[in-house]
C-alpha cells in the first residue's frame, strides 16, 4: 500500500484530515500545491489516503503526471500539525512560476462554482 496526501479533486470526504508544509493556489477549477522548501511557509489541509499501486498509477494519469503535476514525497502531519504521521506522496504543480500571490488559498482549496 501507498500513503498519499490529497488536497483537491481526489479528496473523498471520508479520509483522515492531515496537513503538509506547502502553499496551495486556486487555478479556477482545480488547485495547485507547491512545497515549502522553495520559500513557501504555509500549511495545506487535505486527506491522507492509503492506496494500491494500481490506484496510484490511476491517480498519476488523472493528475497528468509528469507533465502537469509531479508526484513527490513529503511528511504528512496530524490535525494539530505537530506529529509526522507518515512520509507519503503528494502531487505538486509543475509550473510554479505561473502562480501569483493573489491565487493563494490559505490552508484549503474549495471548488468554485463555474455557473454564472
């Protein structure tokens, strides 16, 4: 099994809440996450999932790996942001230079309605 941190459309609503050190940006219909360590200092709230190798490969296809997102390892923290629960996978946005400060979401991305 593989541990993965999800923060956008892959969230189930049923998995344990967890955090990673990163920044999250709103690209309109989907989020972009960039790790701390590249001059980012935030926390991103999401879920920690346990998935099979086959599910991880399917997620790679959904996320457009490696063209749009890259899958990298990060420490995943508990709800108090004090204890590392696992070192697992996360999908990090590849085109970080296209992100602007006004696109930053805080700790959590919420899907916006596209209807007018």
